[in-house]
């Protein structure tokens, strides 16, 4: 990648500032630093170009991290070659839906045709961590309450779905109650989903006991049935019958698909904008529609939260030569300005 401008004291100053921002961005920006970074980028287009250059250089050095002296026996022509168009996934951690992401755009003006788009994302990825070290990650609209005592840890899923990662404490079982169903664990990870007719429990780590209280008639005392669910299995408990839970094995692929509602950090490396749009559309109710083939082919370098649809839309709207049009509540058309 070429230098954004000829050598001069001013250019050296801009280059050093960009390098400083890259270091600060990699260790994580505070809210005020994010605002300052945005202002710095907006002040001069060369700032973004210098930042993109330094980021590219750092990526080249990262590729050398695996070099060993014995590798010199046969040269590797691909060692520092530009990356092929592909989508990289950062380790898909399970992240809370309430977290937001700050987006910063850097436009590389030195390339002819549609400007490649670089995104710097600084995400404050939050989840609710409980006093014992356990965590709760709610799906959109879910409500969870908790109450801990000296002998047990209780959470109540009032509505929706949540993922629970339980800190081990054999003296205090962790119990999630949803619609009359108790899910009991010591140290494990599982999700619970409550709807009008059933409770669904999906275990991703360890095992849990599912207790279901039922009554056959108004004059008969409720009885409790208990089933043990191990990792990689899903139990569905009907709220309207006394039948035991239906337990089925779930493949890793199906589990990953089940948790598509959870925000993850998407990392695109020189992928076309159409690939980023396809990923957002697969994961969200709001759909982007690319109405211009040239825009669809625009290469994008991005790390971005999968649930930040509005931020992505605003980012595209701010891009030179791009306009967006909202069609109702579920469609956003991306087009070239006429």
C-alpha cells in the first residue's frame, strides 16, 4: 500500500498520530477516546489513509510471527501476499444483545473505482455477571430476575430466552425457574427458552436436572418428575401435559445455528460488501438490499458486531456516493447517489 502523501514534517506528524491511534485502538478505546478518534479521522482524509497504512503494516508483521530459520530453505511467495477474499471469524463468543459498538470508517482514496471500505470497531461487549461469577446472556426482550441465598442460587426467566453460564459451587446449586419448570445445575452452561406452551432447555456444557411439577386433576397434589440432560442435548417440557420431557441430541452445527441470536464479532478481510450484507441479513430481522452491483463488489475490511444493524446502516449512509432508503421497519435499500 502506497504512502498517502510525500515526505514532509507535516506528513510525519500525521503518520505518527495514526500509529499512536492504532496502538490505543488495539488496547481498547474509552467512550471519550472513541469520540476523539472520530474527530481526528473527520479532520483530514489523510488521517484515515495513514491509519489504514499502519494497520496493513502491522498485519504483515503479524504474518511473520510464525517464521522460523528453517523456513528460509524454501522461500514462501505467499508469506506477505495480500489476503485472498475471504471471511474470517473471530472466536464466536456468546455476547449479550444489549451491548453497543462504535464504528469508524476509513476510506482509501488512492484506489481507483469504488473506494474500498475499512472499518475500525471498538466494541464494549457486555453480559450480566452475577455476584457468584455466573453470567446471564439474554436474548432480545428476555427478562431474568435473580435471588441468591446461603444455600442456593435462583434465577427466574419471566419471558424469552437466556443463556446461563454457571460458576461451580457444589454447596449452592444454581436453579433457573421458567413456567413451573426448574433447571438445576452446579457448574455448566445451558440456555432456557420459555414460550406459551413449553420450556426448552439446551445444554452446551456439563449436565443439568430438569424438574417438572404437574397435577393430573384439581384434587390431586402436584408431582415432580426429574430428568437429567447432558451436553449436546435439548429437552422440551410441555406446560400443558404431564408427559416427561422430550430429549433429543443436537449436533454442534445445530447448536451454533440456535445461538445465531447472540451477537458475535464478524471479521471481514477484503470481502465484498455483498458478503457483509449477506451476513447481516442472515442474522437479523432487518434486511439490507443492495441495489447497485458496483457497490456490491466494493471490498470491505471490517470487524463489526453482528447485531448492530443501525450502526451499519448509518455507516453506509455516511459513505461518499452512497445513500440508503428505509422501506418500512424491515428493509434498508443501499444504492449509489444519483
